[in-house]
């Protein structure tokens, strides 16, 4: 292994991770800003109606997309281009009709929400145009699904300029429209989504032009073992759907049995930590993209260890920050009325250390879709089985804890099968010594920092200080890790 080749692989892996992260960073940031803004200014009912739209959209669009967005990153650009060019008109028609069918389903689900079309002061407004009740959510759904599918192709083609800049401008427009919605109190919810539809359509048009031009430039690679590719696609479609259902099933069920106030508390208490799922997906997809090019026998194990090292520089400091600053985070992010969400939030973040590793990367690369899906079903079954007993014992925090426990068991299951696939011990799959040192060091540093902060300063200053300190720690840890990785993977004889 040459020093130049190893360094290039390291920086390619990190570069791809940063690119994929930035692509989705700005829309995620915009969604977070809107969520915080709405938590402070909207009533429980209107806030719940708004989130209900997105929960249904994310869930049903995952079914409509058929796992394509995660499936494509398994292959190189030439293979993806070849797969697209082999699609017949009939295939494209079937796909379009399937998306339309799912769009109609989504529109029917949203029908009552669009009828309500609540303005800011909790009054219910009727929508005079009955057709809008179907056409608006249907159109929004179709545009959204095609956007995420084309976006996944552009990611494989590495069209950085289009992806990043389009998402920057889209995110700015997204935030601005929501700001206007709050300021103009007579504006109805369906009007807000009409403007969002126009914004999303503009994004789709730019994406399609870039996709069309990029596709023409891609070389054709012979597609072999079509059945194996088709099987992986089917498994990834099932996995994506099951994971999305698992992510939202607790919120959906509780929205049916809890009051609006209690549901709002649980929804914000079990919120995903900002940007961590995004970072995990970016690094995992980057690993798959590199594996598509790197045929070395040791590549899968090295990439998994790189993933664990990089993610731990962000995940571990984030874990200690949210654990030690949880009261300030919930109160200042979602307002004081959501303080009851703190115990739920504490249970939810117990899963954070697991986010330092992408457990399905090797299994997906090895086309082990059946194992991935078995783990997904196992995860959901254990969580649902534990939810009620833990709820009886602990209340709403028990429900959050049930999903944490099931995730740890699922991760152990994936590790076992990954070790079998690579024919190595489970211990070698993860940089355990590296993680142990970081957990000890970060724990001491963060606990010391938290209790050295003067108790007389305001909550705002406390939280801002914690955020700034966490960012500095992350950057220092990342730079140290980058230097260590260069030494380790350029010179394999050096001990990890």
C-alpha cells in the first residue's frame, strides 16, 4: 500500500462524507429552525396539525420511493447510469403510476387536515375549493418524491455545486415562507403549503436539468448479476419502510391516545438530535460509495473503523452535552411549557453512543438484505413488546426507553452477522480502545466544564457556552483523529 494511495482514500472518504452531509445540512437546518420557531409561536393544536402533515409525508414517501435513495449509493456512477438507461418506457410508467397511487393515498390521509386549515388563532377555516383538498397534497407529494429520487442520483454523480447551492436557496425560501405564515395571522395552512409546493417545484426543475445533463456524460458499464441487484433493491425498500415506520410508530400511536398537550410534550422530548442522523447517513453513504471503488480485501474493515473514529468525534461530545445541558436545551429550544419533556429526552439520548457506528454498511455492501430486514423487524418487535410494561412503570419516558433498548439489541445482531460476513471477531469491527479513551476523556472534560460554569449566569448564556465548548471539542477531536488516521492507514504496521 503506497502512502499516496492511502492518503487519497482517507481524504476521498472524508470529502464524500462532508459533501453528503452538506447536501442535506441546509434543509435539515431549515426544518429545525421552523420547528423551534413554531414551538414558541403556535398553539398545541396548530403545531400538531403541521407536524402531522410531515410525519405522513415522510412515512408514505418512503414507501413510494421504494428504497431507491439508499440503494443507489451502493454502486458507482457508471453502474447507476447503466441501470437508469436500461429502464424501459413500461418500467418508467409503472414507477410513475406507483408514485401517483401513493400520492393519492397521502392526499386522502391529509384531507381532514386540509379541511381544517387552521389559522394562527386556533379558528377553523373551511376551504371552499374541494378539489384543492386532493390536488394540493397530491402535487406536493409527487414533487417531493421525484426530488428525493433525483437527488440521490445526483449524489452518486457527485454534482456538488447543484446539490449544495439548490439546497441553500431552498432552505432560505422555506424559512421565509414559515416566517410569513406566523406574521400574517390570517394565512391558512393550505396557503402555506401551496407556496411550499411552488418552491419545491422550482427545486425539482433545477434537479432534473442537472440530472439530464449528467446522465448523458456518464459512461456505460455492463450490468452483471441483475438478480442480485434486484434482490438488494427489494430488501432496501423493505428496510427503509420498516425503519421509517419504527421511527414514527410511537408518535403516531400516542397521537391517537394522548391529549394534544401531552402529545406535544412527547413529540419534542423524543425529537431526533439535530444533524446526527444526517451525519450518520452521510458517513455511511460515503463508506458505501468508497467500497464501490475499493476492491482491497481489507477495505471493509478499514472503512468501518474510519467511520467509527470520525463519528465518535461528534457523537460522544454531543452525548455529554445533551445529557448535562438537557434542561436548558429543552426550555430554550421549545419554550418553558415543554419542560415535562426533559425525562423523555434523557431516555431518548441514551441511544446516542450507538450513532458512532454505521451498523449496516458492510451488510448492504455484501448484499445481505435479508439480515438487515430481520434486524429491523427484531428492533420493532422488541420495542413494541417493551413499550407498555415500561410505560406502566415509568410513564412516557418508559416508551422512549423501550426504543433505546431495542436499538442496542438490534446493533448487537448486526455486529454478529457483520463479523461472520467479514470472518473476523466482533472486537475487530470497532475501534473499541479509541472509543473507550474518548468516552473517559470527554466525560471528564464535559463534567468539569459543566460544574465550573457559574450558577449565577443566565440559562441562555449557559446553553450558548455549552454549545460553543462542544463545537470546539468536536473540532479538536476531529483534527487529532484525522492526523491519527493518516498515520495508521498509511502505515498499516502502526498499532491502532
